[in-house]
C-alpha cells in the first residue's frame, strides 16, 4: 500500500521547496521529491554560484582600483581555486539551510526521480529501489535545463553549458558565448575581469533584448570598454574543432565570420525539464514543451499543479517561489498574498540592472499615454562617495492618473532597490503616493525620490530645463 500525503511536490528548487515548506506551515502533510540537491538549479548551478563569482570578481576589481581612495595595494592577484571553494561553500551552506527547513517544518524529503502516475500517484525511483506515493494534491516543480542550439558542433567537448562552466576550476584563456541574455552578460562580466578574452555572439539586434533599449545600449558600451567583443545580429551557424581551439561560424551583416576560443558557452536560454516526469497515461496538456496551466496553476489533470520553469512565463527563481506560495495558499483556502504577475528582472553586471513592469516603448506599443521621470546617478551623493556614478533610474507612469506602470534601473545596488517599484506596481500606486516616503541621506535610494520628483515638477539635484 502506498504512503499517502496531502501534498507531494516533485522538485526541490526555489519553486518546489518554497511550495513544500509553505504547504507544511499551512498544516498539510507534505513530501518533496528531488533526484539531485535541494535548492535545484538556482542554489547549485545558477543564481547563487553565479552571484558568488560575480562578487569575487567585484572584490578583485575594487582591490585593483583602491588607489583612488588613498589605499595602496601592490601586485593584486586572485586564486581561482579559492574563488571556486568560496562559491562551493556558499552553495553548500544554503543547501543545508533548505534541508534544515524541510526537517524543521516536518516536510519529508525523498531522494529519487519522481514520475507522475494516474490517480494522483507518484513513482519514485532511487538507488535503494522504487516506491509509489499518493496525495490529494501534486505540485510539479521540476525546473529546467540549459537549451542546446540545434546546430552542428554542439556536442564537441569544448562546447559547454552553464552547468559545465560552473564546474571548471580554472579561468579559460578565451571564451565565446553564444547568446547575449542575462546568463551571457553575467558570465562575460566575471571572466573578462579575471583575464579571459570574451566574445559575445547575439542573434538579435541587441544584447539583453528583453530589457529597456537604453540599458542594452549602455551595457554594450561598458562591456566593450572592458575588452569584451560583442557582435549583435550575429546568427551562429555551427562550431568546429581546430586543434586546441573551437571556431564559432556565424553570419553578421550577410557576411560569414568566425570567432576562435579555447571554449564555447551556449547560453541561449533554458527549456523545461520534463524527461521522465510523466507516465504515458498521466501526461497533462502541453504546448511547445511546456505544461499548460490555468490562473490557479492547475494543469488539465485535476489536483495536479505546475509552477516555475515548467510553464510559460518568467524563468526566474523568485517567480517560481511566488507561484509555489500561491498554490499552497489556494489549497488552504487562504487569500493569495503575492501578486505573481508583477515580476522583477535583475542582471548582476556592473552597474547592476533591474526592471519591473513595462518600459516607455512597451507603453507606446500598448497605446498607453505615459510620462517618464529619469534621474542620472552621477548627481547622487552616495554614488559619488563610492565612485559608482554610472547609471540612471527611470520611472514610467500613466500620463493622467500618475499610476506607476514600470521602472528601469541601471546603477549600483539596483537589484536591492527594485523592490520599492515592485510594491508600487503591484499596488497600483501613484507617483505622489510613493513620493510620500522620506528617503535617508546619503543613500542610492535617494535616486528613486529624485526620479519621482522629476515627474512632479523637477528633481532637486537636477538643473532646470531651459525654457524655449
């Protein structure tokens, strides 16, 4: 006889583990099934290790540039093996934290590969054997895996995904990155700082194509100044081995070009991890490889839900976590606490990038009349103190009502500050409402107040525009 639960979650990534813990806190007998490490891609092969490496590279850059603060440091070097150890230790600590939360909240953590069966049952296959569990509610949170381009040469040993690159214990001499999205520019930032010759090949007209155009253009200039070679509208045709190098063949401006490097990173996105997730007679409705869900994240199979990278929408850890919370709250009959439709996007380059809602261009496409308030951070006191003057804060608000519909930031600590705008957009707050909160001085956060003031008659630390 199979063991019964109220809730079974397949996958212990940021969507699955949060859903499981929330369900347990709401009184459900809960189990989470995971074939690999707790924390999923985010903690082990994504967000956390990437940001640890980015932080290490930032510390290295700061040490090299400390002369401007009157600090003398000679022969500044780095030890990549130590950086690797720091990354691994950080990851390990967080994974252990998740496992501790499972135990503390009474969630049964079951190691093995979970497969959905008919009648709300789940088969778990592990090294120790096979078992069948059943539950009133099943949440699918199996996550995603790196997408591989269907072009020649992707199976060559020097062509890597982010998973393999994270396992490398040395800095490549050179690296060609296929794709110009978030994963690409973050890895480029790290490896270029550590002395690697980096080339980015992006098929679309600009890097970070889903971000504000001004941000994309500025980041391209910054990365090029740091020695990163960037080619946009460059369609990669294939990869070939040539001795100890790999040649990326691509077409740019109707001309065949090539880029040679020690390694090639394929960073063109991720696809749902559905391998072995469904038995043949227990497959929900699918669309282009993704699980179809309704507004409550329920699949075509009653009582079975799907969240995170398995479904359409933002492939982000915090989006999956919010969806997991919503599903658990719905099952408990509680009012949903998080607006899963307002999703911030963050890029951990230097300067950082963050956005939420719609851009000015997107508003125009939708026929929404908007006004834009923009503040250049070179006039911000904290930015001058830390010598991080590059960047801006931009706010998009409806012309008549003043309701904030979007914000785009490119500045120091942008990823930490975007939460203020997430709250504003989620609650349909107006410019005047958000402006009521006093902001401490000196802080980067003052830039938000200045951008808001620009929409209300003019920022304090900006020269008035000349009257025509």
